[in-house]
């Protein structure tokens, strides 16, 4: 009985090491990548690459593989450490803590922007008379509650919902095929290399670079250590297939111009589906599946923010700051974007460099400096 009480106390203070399986981590990664991209990527890709939007998505998939491998290299350099540990080890205690605080800020701002996105979608498309504050509060309540329960609970939830999400998205894809018109995206390769690369760069900044937050979980809390890279790469390709597929479908069904001018082209396609009376109001399908995927993306942003902050300032458990950080996230989500026009402009300009700094430059510097200081780091570990 005393042992059980002791274990419960350790769980409360975050002293029990959480563990997740490699399968759970990969499913979480897939849902994170799909996240906001399933609704937002087609419009941004079509606006940049015109008829070659889906090719731009393929280019983004290929370039993203390099970033995934970079994250993998870092995980192998420091197999039992998370980003905060690595930063302090490589950069020194005080500089490492300063950089970790900046990373916590990045994750917090990202969480607020995702929360604004889901609120804006629901307010403008589905429940138009509901105040955004109510939606933000309800969504964030679920996220905070999940993070309070721990990363194991989040991953197990992802494992449960994953088949349903894939099924719902597959319905949209399959029933849209009869409406596909290839002439909508002809002539192929009509866009310049610059247009295609710009679209790919933005899509990477939304779907791939933010995966850096998962290094707060991987590989430290992943119990399986064998043949991880091939499985992770396969999961990544499967996730990006959804983005490439929905970009191809939206541009061939709606046309490039309509896709580029719609905030949520995937939702527009879902609204038009009516298969001989069998399926109506299919937009609810895409809305439910998207909200589920964005829950996991928002959860991981928020998890990274609170765990990085708690570890940096020396708290015994991140759970003690989840509620105040949740309230801060809600407050930021209400002021981060004054309007949709501002949000689009910020995403196409500032966000690209913001995510590039923390999602590529930051881990690359950690890896390079870590190798240059390999001997001192090895001595610190011994």
C-alpha cells in the first residue's frame, strides 16, 4: 500500500519516466504533420505554384526528408536527452537556458496561432454565432487536461483515433475522384522553379519544421530503439501523401484559381459532396477529422512549451504550470492575429523565417557544435 502511495506521489510530481512505443510516436507524428495542413496547404500551394501545386507538395515532401534525417542525427548524438538537455550540454548552462526559453516562446506562439486557426475556422464556417473566446477556451481545456494526464495518454489517444481519422479523410478523397478534371491543372510544369520552391518552402514551414517540438519526446521516452529511422521515414511519407493527395484533388476539382482564393478549399469540396443521396453534409466529416488532428498538433506545441519552460527554470513537474500557461495561450490566441488578412500575410512572410530558425538552424547548430565539442561532451557524460 505504501509503495502505491509513493508511486502516485511520484506521478503527481512528474518523477516517473513516461514511456511510449515507437508505433505510438509515429502515429502522433503523422497526425501532427496532417494537422492544419489538410485544410490550409492546398490554398497556399495553389497561390504559389498555380497548376503545379501538387508538384510543389511533392518537392516539399522530398526536402522534408532531409529535415527528418537531421532530427534523427541529433537524436542519435544525444539518445537519452531532450532539447533542453542538449542545449545546456552543447551551449553551456546559461546560454543553453536562454535558448531553451526562446524555444519555449516559439512553441507557445505556435500553439496560440494554431488555436486561433481552429477558432477562426469554426466561427467562419460552422458555428458562426459562437464567440471565438468560447471555442478557444473549450479546445484549450481539452488540451490542458490531456497534458495534465501525460504524454503517454496523448499518444494512446492518438492510437485510438488514428483509424477513424484516416477513414474519414479517405471518404473525402475517394468520393471526390469522379469530379477530378485533369485539364484544370494543365499545362503541367508551367510554373517556374521559383514558384514551385516558394510553395514548397511555405508548406515545409507548416508541416515539417515544427516537428522539432517532438524532440522533447523522441527518443528519450520511446521504448523501442531498433530500426527506428526506416519506420519514421515511412510514417512521414504516409503523412505527406495526404497533403499531396488533397492538393491534387482540390486543384483538379475546384480549379487552381478557386483553390487559391479559398481559405479552406478542402472544406469547400466536402460541402459539395452528395453521392446519390448516400452521403450528404460531408463537410462535417472533414471538420471532425481536422479538429481531431489539430488537437494533437496543438497538444504537442503546448506540451513542448510547458515542459521546456518547467525544465529550464528547474520545476519538479511541468503539470504545475499547465493551467496558467493554458490561460496565456488563450489570451495570445485572441490577439495574435487582428484579422485573417494579417494572419495570411504573417504566415507567408514572418512565419517562414520564424519556423526556419527554430526548426532547422537551431537543431543544425546543436548538431554541428555538438560534434565539434564531442570530446568535452563525452567527458561530461562519463
